[in-house]
C-alpha cells in the first residue's frame, strides 16, 4: 500500500510540474509545388487534406520581376493585410477551398486552423534563364523564381502558440516578359543626322538602336578584314526597347531619329548592352556606286538592372545600302 501511495505521489508531482508547454506539431509541404489564385494575391500549397497559404495584396509588389540584391530580401510583416494560414480539412482540399473567385464548396470543412500572428514574410527573387542556343550561344530570360521564407513566424493554434525561427515556404515562379527579338536584315536604317543606326519594323512593338553611332565605320573602303567598333556606354551605345503600343507606321524615323525621342509609345522594357561587345561591318560594292554595308553584332550581352541575357556570338543585324 505504501508503495502504491508513493507511486501516486510521484505521478501527481509530475503532473503538477506542467509549465504550459504545448505539443510540437510539424507542418511539412517541402515536396509540394506552390500555386497561385488568380491575381497572385493568394499563394498556396495543398497536400491531400492540408493547405498552407498566404495572402498579400498585389499593391505590396512582393513578386516583382526584379532580382533582389544579395542579402536584402523583400520583407513584409505578417499580420494586418499579410495573412498566413495553415488548415486541416476533413477531406481532400482543392483550389476551390482557397481562392475567392470560386464558390466555396460545402465539403470538405476546415477542422483545424493555425493563424500567423507575427514574424516576417521574406521573398528572394532570381532570374531563370534558358539553355544556351547550340549555334549562337544565345540565352533568353524565361521566368523569375521567388523563394519565400517565413522568419520568426508565430502561429496561433487551438492549443496555443508555436514559433518557427525559419520556415521555408518554397519557390513560386512568375513568367518573364517575352522579348520578341525579331530583327530582319532589311529593316536597318541610318537616321538622316547619322547619329543613330536602328533596326525596327514600322508599326512594330520593338526596336534596337545604336546611339552616338560612329558613322566612319560605313566608309566605302572594301577590304578582306571587317571593320569593327566596340560597344560602350557612351559612343556606339546599343539599346533594345520593347514598347507598350506600336511604333508609328510609315516611318520609324519619327521615333528613333528624334532628339529627344518621344514619350510615346511608352517603353515597357529597356535593355542596354554591356561594354565590350563588337559592331562589325563588311562593305561590298553594289550597282550605281551604292555600297552594301552588312552589320553584325558579336558577343553582345544585354542588361536591365541585375539581370542579363546573351544576344549571341555572331548575329546578322542588318544590311544597309548607302
């Protein structure tokens, strides 16, 4: 009897030492891809009868297609308009349970919910490039990868609070703007002033031009060795632009040969060539004392902010008759 009472006292003593610690429960969506509701404001992961998601207003620009400097993620405090939730359901969950543009189904029903009430949501954005072209080595910007992490997040659960110092939500991908980069050799033009050489289609949505162009490369000397000039940020500056609307029809000179260039059409993307690429011109005679100048661009890399793509080892840019 004494042994039984002693054991009972030990059990009671242990129960009396409860310091309020909660049971540790794990959320694991590591192998699940992130998806988005229409509008990209709700990003979610689903695994059978579980969902982990967050909502952030588009106005916060969490998923800008711009790389984040190393060590400087975009950071958003969790709470108010930045909502983080984990839910467990009594059946298989789908996008219809999470996205506001669906009529919410009667089944399944959320039986467990954790709400983020503190910490930060961090986004690190990096570019995703295509495989280099087998012939020219050219690459294209395909998409942007946004790696999402919750730092020091506090979840309020039915049983209390749970804190993760670092919880990796994972990757979410957005498509990059498609750059057509379609330049026919017949669309190259020299502005009347001689200061700009450009390639663009009348009524098109893109153009590539050389500012402060060294026109002496277009002399009429015919040699076996092509004439070259080096691209820089001042003389022979090579620029690519994608426009929001079409260029003027009946003559793109109205845009590229104006100084300053007009505000319309608006520019949606501008990429500037790194210094060091080469402009190469080969000149041959033609009928009636008109000379054909074949212009090639070699080893050109275009850059916008911290993102770059390689235009190619050797690209025929245009044929100019002068």
